[in-house]
């Protein structure tokens, strides 16, 4: 599967990845709604929207991977897991109702 344009997120859908953009919009809406619904129960809702995550570039063969990534490679699965581990930790207990984009600033939407 190839992507023609970057990024593809809920604020900047791309023709090359129509499902990703529309599903991310739904995910953000779901996250916001249920964060409000379960706030009184101290249940947090957070979604994470990654750009590319792979342990090697070979895993992304066939994808239109940008050549200007910050560290010349995508985030590894372990690196991405650390982001999620932080979000579920007590250190992030006041974060809820939002989507964290782990995308190396590819999305320009505010």
C-alpha cells in the first residue's frame, strides 16, 4: 500500500490514505466524547496517532516513506511503546480527551 501525500490525519486528510484520515477523525471524536462521559469516574480517554512505526525500514517496503525523517528512520515499536507507557502512567493523569500525534511534526493542522 502506498501513500501519495503526507500527512494523513483528521485535520488534513489525503487522497492517498482516505481510510486513515477518516478513521482518525472518528477516533478523535470518540476520544473526546468518552473522556467527558467518564471524567467523573476518573477514567481517562487518550488516543495516539502515529506516523510511521517500524523496527526496520524493510518493514515499510512498498510504502511511500518520507526521506526527511528527524532521525532518518521511523520510531521503533519500543520507542512508540514508551510514549504509550507515559500516557497510562500517573505522570500523565491530567491528560485526557485528546489525541497525541506522534508524527515528527508532519501534520500542520492546529
